[in-house]
């Protein structure tokens, strides 16, 4: 197992290099230049020249690439062209929301999708199955931004004034008191890893509120997360439900299920212990793959719900041709995906001893 | 530049400021108020730029009651001056005449100076706080110290800026306990925020939502005065526009009213001249643009031996602006209108940056472009388009340039207006561009919000608005870049800065009429080369310090003098200062 993990980690290096090359190349292939994006339409050619000089954008692309990779190797993701701030600071501010959103959505999609799939397979071809599959088909074909706007309209305006009202945007209510941990712990001047991780913790509003014992703020953050999480999870729920249903129906035809039933085992035991356990490998694969989908879905959801995550920052940075931020975000997201895929692979071995032996 | 400035540090500042500023300061007690251009009297109408209704001195604190020099012996005014006006940009000197008087002397006349200092890039910072932050935007962002109606509580990056009411504000009671500025790029999302009651006001309203908002009793639309222009530019160095008759013929074909009626939100105007009609001086009510006359146009084209077989390229960019809400559709409309007399237009949509660069270099034949005002003075429109260095329309017209020079170097309203009347006649004659439309935009507020207004050029005054809750929530289009607005140039940043920092002059809410802010009055000399501002007394900064003229001097000098230790900011560009007043002092060449 250790050998397998090491092998995967070595492969990770090549994945990162690939991502670096592609991101770096694509970012520069987009028409337009950072100068007019940043200095505005009225920027003179002289100003643009000085601007490019300052950010090293006048150098040839290979020179810029070598400089960039060298800096990355030192843990320096560079400075944002738009904000004149370290990219690592920006990532520390933005990553927690995206992770909170993706994890919440993953839970929603995995639990609802699997339950829906199991119920559908057990009630195969019955009314429940038909309704669930209609929902799955509608869900998979619905654009996230549209669904997001609908949800926001429904829960913020139509149900406004009722106990079902939910906030249509932002992470926290205006005036909610959740101090930044850097300030709270008097670490404003901290640098390096301690600053990065404290910022990460501070911007994980759920963790931050829990650590400070501010449970009213914690609940407020949860309420703000509900609509975006549901919006981003809907497509995944549908996919996981269909996959679970298919895998379960497949397993139900196996001899060992027939044997289990013949032995007189209760239907719940047959479904959950014998069928579901064996159907889990393809389900886990889909859930793992969906994590990537949820991450990319978060880009749209964050924009729709005005959330300060990696997605909104990525869009902003692409529009501003803020290359260092685009590259930094893509690399972090790629690493996250690779890490989740590794976890999925490892879970196969746990779920199916035959894979472990191989 | 940034790292080098770090090397200077406070020691360098002490040395530089003591050697340069203090040495330049008057050795004798500050000059008596009478030495400055009549601060005690209201500026004579002929002395001040005519459009500016000089602030009513009866409303301003009595300048005559201002402490006489003998009452403030401790005050030592700072001054920064250049020995000679050569390669220095517009500024000649900035001087704290006394504790409450600042004088700007210029190397060249600038009648728009009072308008320029309304810009949020020229907010007044506190000198001790500048020393504390070293003029570094990163440190200013943490605790910006201004005089404005709100002070910093917390900037939740990516999410919101939270401000508390400044109870010591000179402008009276703040209507709110706090202000929360949020942002979203999506107009539809902002509208949901407003309708759900989560926000009290929103900046971005899609023009297609105007009608729906007007019908919704829970929210209201507040139009923003149209201070922009959409024009069709014709390059006189490219065929067929190297012939004036062709340019005039095109002006007679394009039906501007149809374009405004079909593609602009209600309230937008057909442009009668290049500047909006509220620009006084600048707008010429007696100069009417060409009426649509296809017959006359055809005759002119025939006279010019126009080649109908050749396509004329019309380049534009698919970027929505208030002055051009539907770029592609307007371009197609022009194409269709020109076809009516047999002229073939080839549409060439281009990437925004490439297009702007190409157009400003004079490489495009016919362009669909626009302009939004930075400050409400005619110079901001005419000089940037038909001035001597502009290449967009080919070779500049000498007679237009000559008239602009008169308008630029005079503070007399009548003389300026006469020059701009002539300019407009010449623009009509030469047709370097065809003015098409002034597009209207709007902001929206909750129906119950009192004092709601939408300022066309400067940030709204949220301290004068009141929503349903303690904190006023406003949703704008994007996150501010920093809170050191001296070194920023985008509206979203200015909207936040404008609540914390104040400028010498401002505008009356919702208008472009000059109003006192940190200065209670101003006066200019007849040739517009000296501008003196009388400051409001007893204004407190958020850190408790009292504002004086030296704060104003340093706030400008840190931008002007590239060697000043606080000339640091966010990127060190200080773009607006550079745009408005030319080169920096001690700039590295």
C-alpha cells in the first residue's frame, strides 16, 4: 500500500508540471492584456509599457515560465497584478469557502443521491422509482446558475417573511460579529505558514464561529450555505442516484443475493449489507469524480450567490488577466482533485479486499 | 519603486521633509489672509470658473472669523514648489498659507481644477497616520484614517467591507449605525438582494429591469445623470473619410433618434453635441447636429465621387457600457441605415483591449466608441478627443485645437463658452465624429429608503440615507482593490473610499453642481493658474486629530513628488494625479 501511495505521489509531480504548463500557456493565449484590464480603457501606451515592465510581462513567455516555476518551487505563488497582494494570501482567504461549499454539497449529494438510488432500485419500476428518475433527469439537465437564481428567488423573496426564508447571497449576515483570528490572536504581522493556516482557519467561517463559541453566527453561516450547497449538489444528486440505482439493480441479480434471500434474511439486511456494500465501489468512484464536478460547479454557484470563494476569484482574475492568481488557483484546485482521487483509489482497497490483494 | 521606497523609511522622510518642505515654507509667520486671493470674499463671478456656483459664503463658516495669524502662532505651513515650470507637469506649488488655507499654483491655466479635486483620488489623509503607514496601501487598508462619515470596522476580503458611523463627523448626525458594502457582478443577483430586503441599495441595474422595478412598489429606481457619449468616429487619414464631404454625408444618414429609441433605456438622450447638455460651459444649445437627410447625403457622396463598391469597415467591441448597452445591435443598425443610400458597411467586432489600442493609435477607419466623464468639465471631453495629441480621428484639426486652447486657459465663463460654441460648430463642419447618444443608467433602492440618491460621478452619501435596519447595506459591482484611493482608479474602490476619506470639494447629491466638502470655499485667479481653498475648521480625523492645511498639502505632495517617502500606495502609479496634473516631481525617467 505504501509503495502504491508513493507511486501516486510521484505521478502527482508530473500532473502538477502538466497543469503548470497548460495553465500558463492558456492564460497567455486569451486575447487582451492585463494593462487595459487593470488600468482601464483610458490607459496610454506609455503607461501600459511601464505596467508590463513592472510585472515582467515584457519578457518572453519561456522566460516568464521559468521564473514562475522557480518561484513556485520556493513556495512563492507571486503577487496578484490586480490586488498587489500575495497569491497565497488570496488563496487562504478564498479556499475555505470553496471547501466548505464543496464538502457540504458532497454530503448532500452523496447522502441524497445514494438514498434516492437505493429506494429507486428497491422499488424498481414503481411510482417512487419513476418520480426519482424524473427528478434525476431534470436535475442533471438544469443549469446551476439558473437553478441558483430560482432557489434564491423562491427562498429569499417568495418565502420572504416566513420561517423558510433563506439569505440569497453572501456568507454571513451584515453586522454579524466574527472577528478575524489574525486580529483576535494578535498575529497581524505573522508571515509564512502560520499566517497562511491561521487565515485558512479564520476564513472557514464554520470552524471560526465554532472555535469562538459563537453559535448564533455558526447557524447564520449554515443558513447562508444551504441554498448554494443545494444548487451545486443537484446535478451530483441526480448522477449519483442514477449510478446507485444501476449498481444496485446489477447486484440484485447476483447469486449471493438470491442465496441471502433464500436463507431467509430480512430485506433490509439483504439490501444494506449484501447488495449496497458490493455496489459501493462504482458508487464511490462516481462520488469521487463528482467532487471535481462540485468544485467546478462552485465557480458558477459562487458567482450566482456572490460568495467569496475560489470560483469568483478565478473568474475575476481571468477577466483581469491576473495571471499569477489564475495559475495559483488552478494549481491548488488541481492538487485538491488529485488528492481526492487518491483517497478514492485508496477507499477501493478498503471496500473490496480483492483490489487490496491485486 | 515599492521596494526602493521601503528603503527610505521615516528617517529619509524626516530628512527630505525638513530639507525640502520646511525649507520652502515661509520663514515669516504665515501670510495674512489678505495675501491670499480674497479668501474672505465670495469669489467674483468672473474670477471663478463660471460653471461652478461658488459655495454660498453665508452658509459657510465665517471666514472672517477664522483665527488671525496671531492667534495660531504655532502653525508652520508646509510648502512644496518647483523652482521652474519645466518638465514638471501642471503643479507649480502647493502651500499651506495658514492652518485653514491651501493654495495651489499651477504652471499652466486649469479652469477645471476645482472639479478635478472632487475626485476620490484626492481624499485627505492625516499626516501622522501617513507617517505611521508609510503611505503603504496594505497598511492603510487595515485602518484607514480619514474624516468621512464612516470609519473602518472590518474588511472581510471577498465578502464585504463593514464600516461604523463616525460620531465625530462634521456633517452632522449619521443616519445609520454602520454601512456594509457588498458586491456582486450579477445585476440579477443584486436585484434579488434588494427585493428580499437583504440590501437597501444596489449599484448595478440592468436596463431591461428598469420597467419591472418601476412597477414594483417595494423598490424604487433612481436614475443617474447621463454624463457620457456614444459616438461614431471617422478617421480623416483613411479613405473614404479623408474627404470632408463624405464625413458630412455619413452624419446626415445616421438616424440617432432611432438608435436611442430602439436600443437605449428610457431617459437616454439623442446627443446634440459631443458633451452632455449639463456641461456649462461646453454644451452649445444653438449648435444643432445634422438632421437625417438622405437626399443631401447622397448628393454629397456623389460630389465626393464616393466608391459605393468598396466596403467601409466599422470596428467596435462587444463590451456593454452605459453609453452603449447593445454594441452589436447598434453596429448592425448603423450598417442597415447606411445601406439605405447604398453604402456598404463591414462590421468588425474586435477584442476590447486590441480595439482600444488600435483606435487610439489611429489605425481604425470608422469606430463605434464612447466616453464617460471623469469630472464634469468640457476639457474632460474635448481635450481627450479632439485635442492636439489625439489620433483616433486621424490628424487633429488646427482650428478646433486653437479654440480648445482658449477654453483651456481661461477661467471666464463667457470666453470659455464662446470658444466651445465655436468648437462645436467646427466639429459639425469637420465631423471627426458623429455624436449619437447619452445613455442613462440607474441605481435602485428599497422603497422605504429615505434620502436615496445616485451621484453621477462621486460616491453616494450613505450617511444621508436610511434603510430599514441599523446598518445600511449597499451592493456594488465589485470588490474595492485597496483603500488608498490616491493610487486607485476604479469606481468600486472609490465608493468605499468616499465614505472614509473626504475631498476638498464635492457635489450636491445626485448632481454635478459643486458643493463645499472639506473646503468651505475656493477662489481662482483670472487666468486660472492659482486656486485657493479655505478649509472647514474643527474637522476631526478618525484618530482624533484635527485637520489642518498641512494634511492637505501632504496628501497632494505624496502623490506629486515621486521622491516623497509616502509616494508608495498600492502600485505607485497614482494614475489620476498623473492623468489630471501631468508628470510627477522627481520621477525616474
